[in-house]
């Protein structure tokens, strides 16, 4: 075979390797890591190790699931040290590029991946300290947010392997926090990080995969050489001709078979380890499982630097539909425990509702529970809760159907509920404007859900609702109820039967007979005529005199 033919065949083989690696990494998740590792060995990963690195980093930037890609890398690194070296160098290069280019996503996804690699002992603690040194040279929101995320993931292991360096980093962060020059969001995140440190990182549950002895003993740990850091980057994934192609392929088959013999996993063992990697498979929510579930969701909320990141991580948990209300409950409680309302939770809720329709019933359920049980909350918590629900209703991801839970009257409402409703409505006005809110309340399809909020039957309930909306500055929303109340009050005044009229002797009735039934019919007839005449006449004199000086004042002006 001539050189040109051999080169062409190798290029075709290279394309096959790339397509297979891309497919395996693209479909990698927390349920198929072991099987994916076996599958990727079907092509020559020794020859295509740079392709594996290329696609791992590509999908980490795209999906930001660092522990999955780090676990997969950990397995391959155990048998192929060259792969681990290239991977850590390339991840570091991409982090530095993203940081210098102010590309927050690229920098953040690479640093979280490196932190997970550090947990797996693939990189030395000096690498982590070098990253922290770069980040702490400039005190910006971006750099500090990356530092916080890095320490949330790897702080526990850094404390174990280098306590002195760990404490020095936190002392530097303490100085920054006490300086008072940080933004509110960064200051709150730092305080949360210090709380995590004080708990000895007990809230952090590292879901690492425990490999069998033969692989576990082969872990390779790397440091970063600044002078050599760009060596692989320019050639990452580029075809390289192999003059000893056939011999390399034969050697690879022997290498692969040796690994597969080590990876003779018992099926039960595979299932058990994949259950460890998959943190939130919710089946039977016993007390311990419920606590663990809440811890994991709370950790996601506190460790995520954006609502996009938090939503992605929660969706990746694949929480069953019947358990999603638990996630919403944790989200709401975390929200109103904040000193002030944070838009992070509102935007996160929007993204969850937009991801799948099964989230909407979960939010509707928790709204009903919040409204019924809000008497246990502090006024500041009621304000935060009202702003949250108002934002979600304004975004239209949650419908006005939830107002069916509200019965605005003296008997069925209490002070905390009225306070919560006040802040909810004011947030709706702030985001939609009073005209748009009024238009949405008038939409036909929603009327059946508003009978409790805008009552139309009982006069005292109508009056109570009008007074409530007027007191909170939203009296314009009561125009229809005011018109209805005027009609009802006039009917009550003009239609009420006069006792004197119906107690007249029989001789005063023009068409009365001895037939009692007929007499009753006449009374009804006279009533209806009285109502018709009263409506067509000028209003009673008493009604016209309301604008005149009150009687008591006239009496005082007279001479004795």
C-alpha cells in the first residue's frame, strides 16, 4: 500500500473515531457513565485522545455538568495518563482564555470542571492555588464569583490536603468582605461561602464514582507547566499521520482487552455505583431521603451564580412530576429567607415553568399552601413572598387562576393574607402597569376564578373588597364593583316593601276580594308597579339633599 492510500485510509479512520467519540460524549449522563466508557473503547482512543479531550471540553462548556465529565475523564485517565495531561492543560488554557476575554460562561464552566478533576485527584492542589492567585489579582464581580464557585466545589478537599493555603485564601476573602466595597450579591455569596466553611462543608455532597481496585490504584495527578501550557492547544483534534498504523491498531486491541478484563463489573455493582452518581432519584420520600433531597436542591440554589445555571442543574435531576412541588417549596422558602427579594428566584421559576408544563401545577399547589399558611411568616417575608408571586403572575408563566384561592371578605381572610395579597398586587402593577392589569382582570376566561377577589353577590363582601383595594391605592380596579354596589343599594332602598302599605284595611285596597290567593297576587302586582314607577321617577328627595348643607349645621345657624 502506497503512502497516499495509507494516509487517505487513516483520515477516514480519524473521521470515524471523531464521530464515535462525539456521539458517546454527547449522550453521556449520570446513568450511563460506565457503559459509555466501555463504548468509547470501541475506537482507538489512544490515537484519538485529543479528540476525546476536545469533545469533553466542548460539551462541558455547553452543558455545564462538571462532575459527569470529570467522572468519565477520571476513568480514562486511570489507564491513559497522556489523556489526563492533555485534558488538564487544555481546560486550563480555555479557562485563562475565557477569563481574559471576559467570557463568564467559558471561564466558569472550565473552572468548575477543573475543581471536580481536583476532587478526583487528577490535578494537584498547586493548580487550584494557581487559579485562585490569578482570580484574586483583580477584585471584580466576575473573578470573585468564579472564586466562590471554585471553593464551593473543591474547598473541602483543599482543606484536607492543604489547610494552610485554604485558610490563607479565606482570610483574603474575609478582608474583601469586611472592606464594604463589594456588590450586594457578591457579599451575600461570600457570606454563604463562609457559612459553608463553618459547617465544615457538610452541605456539600460529592457524588464521585468509586472505581474497582485495579483502576483506582492507577490515578495520575498533574501539575501545569506555564512554559508548556500551549503545547497541545494549537493541534487539538487535528489529524496526525501514523507511519506504523497497523502495529498501533494491534497494540490498541491488546490494551483495550486488558482494560475490559479489569472492568468486569458485576451488574448489581454497576447499578449500585450509578445510583451513587445519580443523586436525586426520588421514589419513597422517607424522612432521611426528604432531608437529603432538600439539601441537594438548596445546595444547587446557593451554589449557582445565575438562574440559567440553577435551572439547568435542577432539570438535570429529572425530578418526577409528582415530586416537583417539593422543589418549588424549597425554592420559595429559600427566597423568603433572603433579606430582600432576589430576582434570581423569579427568573429561575420562569425557566422551570418554560421547560415543561408539569412545573405549572407544582407552582399552583405551593401558591395555595403559601396563601393558607402565611400567618406564620414575618412581615418582611410576606413582602418578599408577595413580590415573588407577583413577578411570576406578571410573567404569565403562572395564570390568574390561582386567585380562586383568595376570598376577600371579613370572615375568610386574615391580616397576613391581606398583607401578602397587597404586595402581590402592587408587584403586578409595578411590572404590568395599572391599565394592563385591569385589562387582564377583565378577560372573559378568567372571570370564574375572580369571584372571591372581586365578589358580586353579598353587599357586605362587595363593600369590604372595595374598601381593601381603595386602602392599598388600587381603587381603580373596583369600578365594576362600585357600579354593581350602587345598583344593589338602590334596589334595596326602593324595593323593600312598606309595612304600613301592606297593613292597610281591606277597604283601602281597590281590587281586593275574599280570595286570599288573589289578594296576595294583587300585592305582588302592586309591588312590581311600585318598583317600575320608582325607577322612572326622579330619585327620592332624601337622595337629592345629600349635597346640601347638613341639617345640624342649618339648625345651628337659626336664631334661638
